């Protein structure tokens, strides 16, 4: 049941024409990727609908990078879950560290966002991970436990089928510093245990847990070879279709 996933998070990069070209290049190369590896691209809101047209009928899925915590109404600048679905999204990222750090995203907000995303039929990729200070203070297990529990313990085993966790140590994002395969594996195994403590061994075993943070073609193989790492959430390297596909060929 556990899926291998490679998801590209484009963040706030590319114009719409550039995004369409990137999506086309990913689709063109996706035939090389075995069918048991799921490819996802997460694009800025403005790109979702045109990129959905490129992905239509292909095996590549579309994700948003964020979703509102309200259903609809007077929330200027927000984008609702049902709008994402109507734009062609199957997934949304939630709780990316950049949203937590720069936009005040809290675990309480993430509970609301996850509820609304799931209720509208979106699958959720929930990001967790410690920052450098927390890692240096040896608090990484505690931080990941709290982030995972505070959000996911509000959901059911059935909901968990539509949730993926991405472990992204903040100190490894965009820094070129990757967590070693051992560092990533020990946290992934721990997060899986946090899931098992509430939902049981089967749900935890079926859970896809991705690694993110300077994942690239040169280190993906070693990371994906770890028993609890089921793929990657890729930032910078996802802006190159060649690198992105190379990463997807690393299982
Ligand atoms: P980088 O791969 O650029 O380090 O970004 C990782 C990330 O934040 C993906 O969500």
C-alpha cells in the first residue's frame, strides 16, 4: 500500500509560460519512470489551471503549495480547497517550513486546513521538520513528534490514507546541506512510530513519508534506499525536468 512518490515543489518560481514548458518537459520524460513511482508537481496558484491542461491524461499529478483554512467568503487573497480541485489539483502541500517561518502558519491552522482539504477530496502532503537551532539543541525528535501529533492526531485512520508526510529539516532546505541518509532514516522511522502509536502498525506501515531538503540526483539513491524513506519532496532540483526525473529514477 505504501507509495513511492517524488514531488516537485516549485515554490515561488517560474512565470506561467516557463511553468508550462517545465510541466511539458516533465511529462515528456515521465515515460522513463516506472509506474510504481508517483510523480507530482506543486506549482504556484496562478499556474495550476494551465499546468493541469498539460498534465491531463498523463500519470503526473498536480498539487497546490497551500490551501485556505476557510471554505469560502470574505478572505481576500486566499484560495479555497474547492477552487484547487476545480483547477485540477489532486494534492496540496500544507505546513511547509517556509509557510510556518514567514507566514505564521501554526499547527492549529494546519488542522483546519487539513480538514477542509480532505473534505473537498484533496490529498494532503503535510510538511514537518526542525530548524538548525532545534537540531543543535538535540530537539529534532521532539519537534517532529509535536508537529506530527498536533495535526494528525485530530484525524482518523481512514483520513490517513489521503495524507502523506514530508520530513524536511529546515537547515537542509535550499542550503545544499542534505541530512545524511542515516539522519533522515532515524527521523522517518521515528515519525512512523508516532503515527503507529495513535493509528496502529498497519496505518503507519502504509504511510508514505518523503524526505525534503537539498535532495538531488547525486544523493537521492542513498536516501531512497532507506527503509522508511518513500521518496522526496524536491525544491531547487525540481526546476530542472532532467534532474527531477533523474531523482525519480533513484529507487
Ligand atoms: P530544496 O530541495 O531546494 O532544498 O527544497 C526542499 C523543499 O523545501 C521542498 O519542499
